[in-house]
């Protein structure tokens, strides 16, 4: 586990705030890191854990050499705990009561080597009702020298009573330059860095996942399909819907997001704003084909389809067929 603050790209304000609290010895027993996925919340939580568990910290920075730092780097520190959602059968991943009970039992004992115990609850919003209520009691009556770091990209899904007992540290989406730096560290080409940043909406985690999943080719596919939509025959439209219906839910979500972003960039182009990434030429051709009012209608349809995909157990093929019909309806050749 990497625990140096220098490993975190961006998020300067959360880092400054946490370091001020550390050096002033004013860190509360519970913190809540909020913001979109993939922007550095977990990495910051790990850096904070390293500083809290270090035997010889200096100005909020772990020394990296004491037995505690070495144990944490090897993921074998007896006073560090991480709780994450787990899958159960075909159900959604969640944090259930059993691991929370095991955590509480471990925290009932004093720290073994460090000055305190540290717990990271990743995707804390995934606690089920029993786990959340159990954890709330622990927050109300902390067992001793322990710091809880809750990480979530869905703050509204947490109990208000849990949020109110934590110091919230908001994290913002990364800017393009920060995304470029992270992608460069992963040996992504400069051209791909620009295109991935345009799709990632400030999330390095999403940018890396898109790169690994061949997202740029899927985005190019969206741009190839858009100008064809007005001319699709009913049989061709059904064939496209069937093809898109074979995508996994995650792949379908990516496809819909690429469509939404392309339409958003197209609207920006109408206003004289060149989109980021390597799509300006293709979008310019689309701008000559579609009226601005039509693109607004298409964007509304794509946004609604994306909402339905994540908001219900919808049939992906039927969703895509309905979307293509809506996209075709307001468009004139």
C-alpha cells in the first residue's frame, strides 16, 4: 500500500486540510471523504492512515521506515483495517453485519504496535441497514484510540446520523492536466490521454478503466453511428438495437455515456466552443447535419436512457431499441 502524500495527484485542498489537522493534533475520530469515484479519495485515505500509524511522523508525513510503516506497506499491519462491500450470490455488493461485528471485536482490543487503530470503510454507502445501525453505535461511543475514514461517492445514500458524526472532506473531480499526469504514469500515449480525459469527467479511475476496456474504439463507433441514424430502416434499427442489447450493463452504460458526451460536445460546438479530445472533426460534420434543437432532444433521450439503465433492472435490448427510435424521430435527413 502506498502511503506517501506525494503519490496523490491533485486534491490539493483536501491534502492541505488534512495535514493542518494532523500537525495541529485536531483530527477527529471519524472523517467522511465524499466525491465522484476514481478521483483519489481512497489513495488519500491510505496516506492519512500511514501518517496516523507511523511511529515517527514529521509534519503529518509518515517516515516510511519504522516497523509500523513497513508493515503497512506490506498490508500486514495489525492496527489497520479495511472494510469493503462484498458480493453475495447474484445480489448487489454490500457491507453486511458480519464483517462489521468482526471489526468491532478487533477494535475492542488496544492497538498492538501503533499509537491508534485506523479503519477505512470503502464505499461506506453500501452498508446494509443492520451494518449501518451497528456502525452508528460505534461512532456514538468510539471504542478507544481509533480513527474511522469513510469513503463514498454516494453521500446521499448514507444515514444522516452517520454523516452528522463525521467531519466531511469533499473531493473535486480532477482537472485535465492532473488526469494527463496519472495516465502518463500508466504509460498511456499523449493522444489517448487527451481523448480519455474528455470522456472521464474528471475521474482518473474511470479514465484508466476506459483505457483498459477499449473505450476509445467504442466512442468512435458511437460517432460512426450517429450520422446514420436518420437513414436506418426499421429492420436496420432493430438489428442495431439487437447488437447493442448484447452489451453487458457496464458496457451499455459506457456506450450511453459516450453518446451523451458526444451530443453535449456537439451543443458546445454550436456555441463556438471546440470540444476537448480528438473528436472536433467528426462533430463538425454532425453539426452540419443536425439542427441544434434536434440535438437537445437527442441529448434528453440519451440522458433518460442512461438514467433508466442504472435506475431499474431494464431489458438492455428494449432500452436501446427505444432509444434509437427516439433519436431517429426528431431528426431530419
